[in-house]
C-alpha cells in the first residue's frame, strides 16, 4: 500500500470512534458473533455461494497502548472487504448515523484550491444556510427572526459538523449527526431526530428555490416554511454564488442508513450561472411577504451620499445610504433627501454623527429603501452643533 493510502486510513481512524464503526457494521448486514464489554467485538459478514465469511475484530478499549494500530488495521480490513478506499469507507461509516450534505463549487482551478477569502465567505454562508434551515424546521410558520431556541443552538453547536473535503472541483462536506440509536420501545422512536428534520427542510428548501428560479409560483407564499423556504436560505445561496469565476453550484445529499430515506434530496440540485441572477427575485418576493412596507424610524450612520442629477428641485438632492438596524440586523437603507434634510445628512456624514430618519421601509430592487413621506429628526444634530444647519446665526449665544 502506498504511503498516501496509509495516511488516508490513519486520518480516517483519527476521525472515527469505535461506536460509529459498530453501528455501521450492524446496518450493513454484519453479524455480531462475540463481544467483550468495553474491550472488543467480533463481527462476521455472511457471504454464501461458496465464498468464506469475512470476520473482523473491532477494538473498543481506547486506553490500550496499541488501540490506534489495531483500529487502523480494522478499518483497512473493512476497506479491502468492501472494495472502498479510506475516504469512501469514512463516508460510509459516518453516513450510518449522520446525513451528509455536499456543496460543490464548480470553477476553474489550476491546483485544486480556492481563494482563502472565498472559502471564508463560503463557510459563513453555509452556516447561515444551516441556521435558517434549523429555524424553519423548528417553526415552519415563523419568520426566522427573534431569539434562537435551545434546540437550534444545540444543533448548530453539537450536531452539525464540517467534514473532509472531497475531490472534484472544490467540495464542502456538511455532516449532520443524528445521535445515538433510539430504542424501538421508546415512544419517540417514530419521530425523526431534529437534525434529520433540519436536513429534510434544507433539501426541500433548495429544491423549491431551484424550481422558483425557473418558474415563479405565488402559492408558495401562502406557507413558505412548509416548502423549506426562508429569506435567510435564499440569501445564503446568493452569497455562495457571488464569485465571478463560479460556473456552477452543485448541492447533493447522502442520507443516513439508520433512518428511513426521505422523499427529498434524492438527486443533485444544480444551479448554474443562468440561475444566479434569479435568486435575487426569489428573495425579494419572500421579503415582501415577510416584511410588507411599513412606516419606521431608523437610527444609524450615513455611509454614502451621491448627487441625484435627475431631481428637478431647486434645492440640492442626494441619494443617501444609511446603515441602520432592520430586524436586528445591520442593513444599508437607501433614500433620496433634499433641502434641509439633505444638509443634515451631509453634516451627519462629515462629523460621523447618529442620523435619525423616518419613512416607509420596503425591500425593492434588491435593496432596502425608505420612501413615502420621509422626515429627518435633526434635534440631536442641531443640539450637537448648537445651531440650525441653514442658519448659522441662530445658534446658542
């Protein structure tokens, strides 16, 4: 065996536990012949047809000096029996009590790598995707906002993991662990584990999103959560597909053998460059459903001003971008201000002061916008500078 193959088995052995291998054997027609509690197990694979049965010894005592070597030997034997390399064996064992989610970035790569920053942003997007799916799975009728529940937090912190990357462009492996086997006598045995419900919700949401980019269906808005949809899910897809050199995004699932196979995620979900621009339209419709236009007061900072040459007003008019809290998230909100409101915006920008403005907030044309009867509350700014922005002589004496 080559040195690289040996190293692959060592990596698999370091990432697996004997209990995971034991569950794999039980799910793949191996029979437990003998066991010595907390020491070892003897498993047999009946072959028939004149072919001798296969037997292996699975070490359990991790505190033994030679445990690592014996455990590595067991994995090598299993790979040989099933004709799998170390990577495939690892995936088969993990998939016994875990659902696997593969995210393939199809883009030109000279050496099998991607930019570090792209990897960082991709991981952030995938985390947002898993969090959105978990919130939707817990409460399909909810908006996904508000405090994160204990079940969602436990899933994100304990049950979902980043697995080994796979060959073939660049593939992220997300592992959703289902936990220990529930006894059949338990009244909860017929209820799917929460991690499985999250992954089913994710698969359904991704399939629905793919369909909506091809043909919009207004009936989806009646209950987006029942279709696995949320603005957070679609937004995470937008972020994943931002790199200009990305040709295609392939999303696929491998379902744990220990649980019944679901009716979603059975085929690869392919999103190519023709679909990428349509994701914004899907998200915009979802946001309008979840967040209809409403009158709000925003407190934030002026991030950008640019002259609006299309305005016909005598007073100066500017396109203003304010960073403010929208549903507990920092968002850039765009608006058009003129006259004295425009002057206060310039002052707030130049002196980096808080800026308060009211109007009708809505998500339009891919951005948050303030429209309608916009008014600026300049009381703080006027107090700070001690005068009216257009009347320097009207200050405190």
